[in-house]
C-alpha cells in the first residue's frame, strides 16, 4: 500500500435483501477511492450469527456486481489485509479484546439477560438515558478471571468514562459532542465469543488501513464508542463522513412500507444499473452545472466529499423512472437495448420456467401473450372489488394481506414449496379455506382470477416483485391506519410470534 493511500470500504451485514442504502454507501465510497486512485474494499460484517446468511451475502455481492461497483479487495478476491469476512477473523478480535481487558479498559460481565432486562426497565422508568447499572465493572479482575475460568457465562464490556464529553469530527458536520454519561458500557464480545459490531468495525478499519469511513448517518451515535476504542488502542481514527439519510417522498426515513428498498426489485422491474447509479449519485450530490444525467466516470472525475449536502435526499421512484427512460431513449441503439431486454427476462431460461407452468393452459402458441403478461410487467392494474376476500370488507382484506406479507418476509427461501406450506399454515391459523385465502392473491400477483398457478408464479417472479404487488394491493384497498396496523401487529405477534 502506498503511504496516504485513500482507502474506503463498504461493510454490509448480510442479514437480508441488498438494500438501496447499501448501493448509496457503496457508490460514494467507490467514487471517492477512484477519484483519488485509491482502493475500495468490501468487508462482510457477519458477526450476528442468528441473522447473517450466505444467501444474503451472495445477493449483496451479485447486486453490487450488477451495478458495476467492483471492489479491489474483498471476500472472494482476497487482498493484503484479509480475510474480509468477519466470521473468519475471530482470533484477531480475541487478541484485541484480551488486550483491552488486560489493560483495564474492558471487563467481563456476568449479568443474566433477565437481570439486564429488569435493570433496563427500572432505569428507563427513572428517566436514565443509559440502560446498564455497571454492576460487574468493579468486580476485582482476579475474581472475574476465576469466574470465567470456572465456566460462568459472560460477555465483555468496554469501560465508558463516567463523566466528561466525547468530541469528534464529522467531515460534513464538523465538531460533534456527546456526553459520556449518556452512553452505556457497550458489550464488545457476546457470550458466544463473537465480537459485536463496535469492536470488529474499529479493529478492521484500523488493520485494513481505511482512510475514510463513508456510511449512513444512522451510525453517528456509535462514533463515541469507536473513538474511545481507537484511543484505548493508541490508534489514529480514520476520517468520518456520514451520508445524509435517504428519505421517502414524505420526508420520513426511507422504508419498505412506502418504497421498494431492495436493489433486486429495481433490477427485476427493469431499471438499468447506469440509471440507478446515476440516481443514487444525486442523493446529496450534484454536478456543478446541475446536469441530472451523468455517468459513473463523470461522477468520479468531479466528486468531492465536502460537496455532499445534508438536506435529506428524497428517493423518489418516479424520478428514477424518468431518468431510466432517458437512458433507454438516449443511450442505446435498438440492438443494444435488445441485449438488455434479453438479459433482463426475454431469454430461454426464463421463458422455459414460465412455459413449464403455462403449457397446460395453451391451445395455440399465440396464447402465450395473454397468459404471460404478468411476468413481464411492473405495476399491474387492479380492481378493488376483485381483491376482496370472501365475506370480508376492504380493511379486513388488507389486514389479511398484511399478515401474508409479514409471513412472506420471514421466508428464507422463496420457493414454491415454502410458499405453499406458508399459505397452508396461514389458512389453518386464520381459519380461512386455502382457496379463499389465495383468491385475492391471484388478482394481486397476476391481475386475473384465472391465471398461472399462484405459488409457481410467485416463485418465478421472486420475492421482491411478489411482495411489492401485494403491497400495491393493500394500497389499492386503502392503506391501514397507523392505529390499526399497531393493533394488527399485536394480534400477529400473538398468533405467529414463535413461528
Ligand atoms: N455492518 C454495518 C451495516 O450493516 C456497517 C456500518 C459501518 O459502515 O460501519 O451497515
């Protein structure tokens, strides 16, 4: 590595669908590294064993590749500071955790979950902003070591100063201050021996020689803990640059309730990667001549981190569609566009899957057109009356569709077998016959009560498109009020909580 090399990183946790927020952080990190002839690093932060999965990691990697944001170092390709998957770096973290304990900057905590939950409740009631009473902080180190040796379960916590203020710089916001008293003694190693995010991110950013941490604003509150860890280790922290939060058109924080947030949805809907990158590049940044359509290379050439503006950027899907349309009309010859269409869905492999489930309904080849339209459309037109569940009104139907959505979100693998057993389970729990329960789904998914088999169709369309179509159906029926949604959530938790 050259001295003073600009090194940025994307550090996604593989715990779900690839999010547009990940594309946003990736783009800005990538552009800043390339602008400075530096390196862009991909690090997989999979320390949450329950929520992380290899499928999610693969989906994130696929979507970044589709966007064309290639990294210089990362899990598949390696690099000088690997491994780049945190679950493969446990020994490294243990070395640093042991050092913190040995130097008196961290300590084992033996409190049970129950005790911690009780203390948190009590302290919340008393108006305290921190949740832990630091019960184990003063156990003499020798006694603590004995208890550890005897096999008692423990976590490790870092010692946060009891008073004073933490001051740090954010490149876009300047000086930020936070009172130490409001911060808990953060757990840095869990009972399963895995580090928490806070410890791992600091150790890795240091060892991987990251010069600029470019990530979402939601991480600002974690910085004091990180700054303290850098201090404990005697390391120089990187530059912190927290990007403004992406917002829905109503200015609330971007959420999947109001907007598709999975990169896969945009890909499957037929947004071009060039347009999506360009659009994400407009989130808080613009060219000096205010031109809205620009290429990745133009962004690299003109980009300065300091130019990012903090006024909440709005992720307006209509605007993205407008931009995408410009790319389609202005940047491609018919033959080039045809290539894109083939890649997107007009290919043998995709046709074959569809034909498999359609052929039973075809009497001549030209039936194909009418039978398969829903596999190649974005939004489909719906009629409210047709969506209604037997003997139910629009709100009741919406509620059932919402429950279906929540259940679908929990599916690890969106296969027709899994979807079928999910609906079967739902039909029993909700006491609605399967054929009635699926009836509005036919309309929501294919726009037609008589159509291709539902579960196969959802399997082929994939989870993002299927879920968005169900969400559109709920919208069509009239969104549920906040209050109703809260009540429904409670009912859902009690019915499905442990499933
Ligand atoms: N693993 C964190 C995430 O899921 C990374 C946060 C960071 O960039 O420090 O976003």
